[in-house]
């Protein structure tokens, strides 16, 4: 089975490909000639995931899936949430986003946070939604060199290492995206 994953993020593509079993091949947007930024104007992760998947289906005709992920920090009333990628501005700088959160949490005891991922699938004219969540907390400073986005400041539940201190397979085994993608994979295997 071949299916398009609606992302221009090479890190996300690599992570998703590592979670797929033999027999399911992920095709990138680059592979189908899609180079434009796909709109993400929804108010929820689920709305953004479906917006991207529907855009790809309507513009290119491919069965596909798309995801949207948000970091939700309790002391920041759930921010950055759906605005995680552009929290510190439209340039989508991971460094600036992390710096902003660390500054906003400076001196705060409550550093609880969670990552949530919504995966929208359009397959054979039907829409499906899969989700994943991992709880944890925000570290005092950046830790690790692996991963991307907020990985250096997020320590998942029951773990003393950040996502950025884990290998891709270690992260995938417990991450929000890994949990959502496993649900997607189980569904694809069942059809």
C-alpha cells in the first residue's frame, strides 16, 4: 500500500516513515509535486489535520493522511496548543518557540504539559481520525540534540530524558505521534 503523508516537514516525514511497517509505503508531498504551504487555519488540531488532508485530496486526488500536533502547557492555559509551530512568530522558529515557553515558565513550579497529535485520513472516499497524547513536563532548559520542535524541553511522563535525548525509535515508542500513527497503522492493516 502507498499513501501520501501531507507534510513538508522532513523531520516529521522521517519520523512517520520509521513507524510504518513493511508493506505500507509513505509518499511525500515532494514525491507528488506539491511544494506549496498547505493551509492550517483551524481552531483545533483535528480541524487543521482534516483541512490539510482535504486540500491534498481536492487539489491532487490522492488518498492521504495529515497530522497536526500541539504542545499544551498547563500553566499557560493550554498554550501554545494549535499555534505551537508559530508560537513565537510566523517564521516558525523552534529555537524562538522554546525560548518563549522557557521565559514564560521562569519561576513557575507547575511545568506540566502534554503533546497531542491528531491524524486525519482520507481513504476510499471516507474520513477517519486517530489521536495520540503523552503527558509530561517542561524542563528548566534544553536537553539533547535529537528530534525537532519542542523535543529538547519536553520530558515525557515517567522519564528523566527529553525527547531530544532519545533515539527516533525510543521516542516513537512512547510519543503522541507514535501513539496516533499506531492507531492509523492498525486501521490500515484491518482493511
